[in-house]
C-alpha cells in the first residue's frame, strides 16, 4: 500500500505579476473558475487591491496529480506592498503582459522584485491577443522577448504564450506549459523548519479563526499545537485545507488554510508567522547581502528604507559595514535594524523600497538573523564574508566557531540557521568524526579550538584559585563558578582533562594531576590545632574569628584551612551564622538523642538536654532532621 507521502499530489505556488489592467485576474479566473477579486472595492473599481487566491487541479505530462495554486497580486503601484506580501512564498511567476500595451512600469518592477526574491522559474503570458492583428502581436512578442533577454525568463524553458481569456485561444498551450513548469521548479528544502507566514486572517462561520499562507517547508498536522510569532501565542490546529481540499496534513510548498483554536482572528495580522513551538524566534536586527537595482539612488549609511520579506514589512535603518554609500547595481554587506520584529532565517529573500519617492531600490538575502551584539564591525564583516560563500556545513561550523568556548546547543543552532535538528546532526557528524567539532551529552556543540580554550580556562582557573595558598585542591563548585562555563561543558572538560592526566577529581575537589592532595607539614600542624579547638568546645562551638585570634592565624589563611577540614569532614558547617561543629561532637549528639527513640522533643527540651542556647539549638535540630535522626512534626521533633 502506498503511503500518503507518495500519493499526495505535487503542488507548486505560482504568483502573477504585471501592470494594472493587463488581465491577471481574468486569466486566473479563466484557468481556475475562481474570481480572486473578493473585496467590494475590487468589484466596484475593477482592479485588484489585495491578494487573491485560486487553485487548479490538473495532471503532469506523465499523468501524476498536480495542484497549481495561484497568488493573484495587485498591479497598481499604490498597492505594491500587497503585491510583495504575496510574492514571498511563490515557486514560480506567471508574468502577464497585455498585447495592447506591452511592457509597462509595473511589469518591470514586478519582474525585478521576483528576481530579488530568488524566483528563478516562470513563464510569460501575452493577454488580450484577440484585440490586435497578427502582425501587431508578432511585434509585441518580439519586443517582450527583447525585454526579457536579461532576465531569468529568457530561457528555452520559459516560453512566451499568447492567449485570449475571452475566446480561449492559447489556453490549452498555457495549461500544458504550466504543467511543464511544475516539473522544472526546484523542490522545497526538506531540511528547513516548518513555518507559515500569514497573509490573511478571518472568521469563518461555524469554524472560527482561519489563517492562510504558503507553508514554506516541513508539515503541520491536525491537532498539533503551534505558536504564532511575534507574540508567542500558543494555538491548536483544529482543521486544515490544502489548495481548497480538507486534509489531515499540510506539506511544504502548499497554499494552506489553518482553522485555529485558542486565538481570535482580530488578534492576528498579516506578517505574523505560524511555527512549530520552540523553534524560530522573531528578530529586529539582521545582517544581509543587498544588491541594488541599476536605476536607483545610492544607499547611504543611516538612511531609512521599507523592508519586505514574505508577508511582513517593517521600516528599517541601514547600517553600512563600509561607510561609503552603496552605488546602483552593486552588492554590499550591511546591517538592518527593523522597527518591529519579524520571523526570519538565513537564506530568506527580501526587497527594499525607499519611502519617498516610493520605489523599489534593491533586495537580497539574509545571512544572519541573530547577530551577536557588541562585535566590532571589522570582525563581524570578516565573518560575514566567510559565511556568504561557505557551503551549508561550513556555515554551521562558522556559527559554532564564533561562540568560542561557550559553544552552541543543537537547538540554538537549529533556531539560528532555520534547519531541523536532524538535518544539522547529519551535516555536523562528519565534522565531529574529523575532530573539528565536539558534542557534549546535552548536545552542546563547539569547535576543537573552543574546547581547548575551555580546557585552558579550567586549568588557569585551578592555578589561580591555588595561587598564594598552600592548598593543593579547589572545590569543584568554586572552580566552575570561576570559569563561568556551562555546567555540562564544565563536567565534559573535567572528564577530558582527567583522561589526559592533567588533573584529578576527588569527590567534590579538583587538584593538579601531580599533586597527592595532602597538606604540607605546616598546614597539618595548623589543621590539628584548629580541629582540637573545635573538638574541645564540643557543641558550644567557637566562632571562626575566635579560633583565628586564639591561634594567631590570619583570617584569610583560616578560611583556606577550614575548607580543608570541611573537605575531610572533620568539621561540619551549618546555620546561617556559619557555625562549625566537630564531627566527634556531632556523633556524641546523635547517640545522646537516639536514646529517646519514639519520643518527641521540642526546642525547650532540647536546650535543657544539651545546655545550649537557641543560637546553637535550632541549627543542630535542623542537622538532626537532615541526618534522619529526628523528623519535625509541627513544633516538635519525633526521634526516629
């Protein structure tokens, strides 16, 4: 039996492009039977204002099922922002040019936008051919081919198809060319994280909140809990329609409608994104590679531009890595600070428009959607130069490398590069085998250079904590606090250094490998004197300052020696006032209290029994609770 994956129809999303009133909507309606002009103003004015959607069920030339989903965009320059909202998720473009008017300003702008958004497949349709003579049509088609000569539509696989939506002439050829186009469109990246940029949100009677968009990658299922970003709103998928058909699963590359539970339609807006929970995050700072159009003014440092990606837009400020303005027709690395957060990932395409006079000036691709703050421009630019030409595995290595000894968790790397954890594991495994990367048990990735830096950090921290003292070891928690390493990485480094015979770990203490951990003769004498002072005091233990004065020991030196006594469990520290008790005195106390097994004692009786003040009684009772000699019951203790 074939799986759902193998039997589901191939689907691609085709966007219309072209000047106003060149017949885009009429052509889509003729092909699909769907009028994409749904708004009253669109009906009244006879022009497309917002995005429209329609789908066509057909077959490939080999007879397999094929779904063509059309995104019909406005042609009027006043609605270019709506056009951009629909162009971001398309696989191919259907450029529509009227035979009566030929190439017009929005024809050029729409095609330039498609190129900047990375669209590399499509075809050209010449409409309204029933209104002109055959000779006129030939001249128009020749002119159009000349216009297309420097674009991605100037290939043998991107034909120019003359049609008449009124008479039906050329429509069979167009349907055939669309089927051919579907087989030439590159497959979506199956390693990318699932996300659906929202282009519409509305209420459907009997269902509730519905959002639509193009699922860029991955899949969504009915019943799945997802997140809408920005906003971090958790929602549940109650129903799915793919290309107008009810389904249980939606796959990347499809036009999808999601019926959502847990949010009102009024709380959603175009530009938000539906995601798998805990994957991508919205950002307002991005490093990009921009290519300027040839007929635009120079792009200057600090200028303001409109940024468009998928269904999102935001006003942004340009920060150039090289302060010289970006001339027309050139490419440059730069940083954009967006006025609102958008869900973006490396490789995403975008378009830039200047506010006044309103015009498209350039576009490009995102290199880094999570720049590390505080880096110098020269350092960041050098890293971006390496990143933009590196293969995907090399990009992952660069992202891990720039984190140094802090490393980067697998989940963090997934969110930073927009790829699934499984894909990253496949790409990084050869680097781990080659010894270029290491991976800890909690999936922290770091380069071998980062690991060596972490090892140096631990060894220098050990030397620093022992410097100027006669101590031969450092408490493990104290060393980790000094290095500020991730706990899992710290443990990983300690194990590695121990295998390399550079240090030794004894219970909660770390010491150099060539140290026997034994104190010097001078220390042994001082330790014996301190221990005797506490043993002689019994439970009426002296303060550390009193012992220091009695033995004429510097307070800092006493602290070091006390740590050694605590490590050997000769002394036990308890209470908020740093009371120290000798282990012998505590052993006697446990035996004394055990004689009352089965009885209860309160604080007053305990004080009477031991002859201690409340200052000592409370910490000692809490100690007996921890040692399970007693158990607190209300205000009393039951002796176990």
